[in-house]
């Protein structure tokens, strides 16, 4: 069993290798090192959290030893008991990560899929559609925060007024796929834009795509199938965000798929982000083709939602959200758009589950 100090040494060696500019053209090696880096980061962070807990335990023990205030000591004892349990659980988790062959468990496929990539694109409606796309991203981002999930923006494109033309982001956490898999499709908004002088209600749309983050064995990409271009990151209206060429554009030659990332400030991170999007899109393409061959299950297809299927309307003047698949309405639209969407998720799981 390797020690954490040995893993830290390996981690630093991997960082040094990934910083080599020549590696940008060797995708197989880059992918191998990047995945190992992510795995090591998780273990090292766990060890750091355990050390922090140990320090908190010692602080509470010092308070108890001082025995100066009965009420304060009682609170310290409660926190100490909680920290000791947390320490034991996290040390067990760390041991499993250091000994993966001893911690294999049977997990349902849906539980295994704990990482998704969401893509939101402005549809019809010009600037108002882009503002709505930004609202949808904020809703899902806030929901992820509420659920304790981790979210990472992989790529985004905004317009001059703060709207989102397109955004791709990763969400990772327990039950994330089971909770959000029904969000894919066309979302429609009906409201009076801030720029509307005559008070007319406008209708705009945005599309949402839900894609699974593939496991290692699900998608294999040869470096010979990729064309990688490096360009300068830019913001709305062409304003330079970074004076160096750090943005990455990847073309998958067999399919013609093109993905890009410019959100990070270095080529390595942007390449990782772009490849994550490409892998997810290729897996989604494979899944769609398999469904079409077998004619699929209509309920499953409706549940996942295609980019062309209108699934939901957000009517602001009437304070109402309607999901057209299960024909159900919810009110208090501002609260839901702020991320409190558990009631919608629960209803969809019940109404669309096979």
C-alpha cells in the first residue's frame, strides 16, 4: 500500500510531465497522466481534510482541559464527538482509496454515473434568449450548490449584455445523473424583456443537453483522429481575456465534431476541458445511434429529451412553470430559478421513470 507522501511525490512528477509543451500533441499519454492526476488530487485532498479535522479535535480537547466555562465545554464536547466520528469515516474512505482492490462494491449503473456534462445554448429570441440561457445556468449552478455537488465550467461564450450564447459545464455528485437526466430539451420563456419599451411579452428559447461523462473504457480516442488548434482567449466583443494563446480547439476528424475551451488560463486545463466535452458528445452520439437502431423505448427518449423537444415553459407574468411531458405546473418562479427545484426533480422522477 503506497503512503500519502509517496502519492504526493508522484503527483508532483505528473505535474512536471504535464507542463511539457511537447505533450500537447500526444493525446494518449496526456489522457493517462491527466486521469492519474485527478485520482491523486482526490486522495491528497482527503488526507488534508483529515489533518484539518485532527487540528480541530486538538483545539476542542484543549478547551475541555481548560474547564473554564461549563456551557462552552459542553459545546466543545459535542463538537469533539462529531469530529471523532467524521475522522474515523474519512480515514476509512482514505484507506479504501489507497487500497482500491479491497473496496470494490456492487453499485447500480445509475449510481455509477455521478458525473454529467450539461450544455446550454441560447435559441430563438436574440439577446433575450441569451439572458434566459444565463438564467438557466444560474438555476442549475445554484441547485448543484444546494445539493452539495461540485460544478466546473468547461467552456462559455457570452454576449455584450451579460447573456450566455453557450456554456458547457460539469456537475459531479451523488445521484446527479438520476436527478438531472430529464432536463434535456428546449426550455421556453415568456416574459417582458428589460429592453422592451411597450411592455410586450416576448417568447424566447434555450436548449439544454445532458451528457454522461464517460468512464475510461467507454470512449477511446486516437491522437491521429484529432486536430488541435491553439488560439487566443477572448471575451464579449473580441476583448482579450488573456494575451497568451491558451484557448484550445479540438476537431475530431472522423465525425467532424469541433469543441473548444478558453475558460482556464493555461493550455493544459483548457485541453482537459475540451476533451471532456468531446468524450461526452461522442458517448451521447453512440447512445443515440444505438437507440435508433433498436427503436428504443419512447418513454426513455422523452425522458432524456432531445435538443428539439420542447419540455418546459417559464411564464413570468403568470408566475408559472409548466412541464409539458407530465402536464404539471409550479408557482413561485423566482424561487425555483434561484435553484430551489427539488419539487420539479421529484415530480419528473415519478412521472417519467420507467
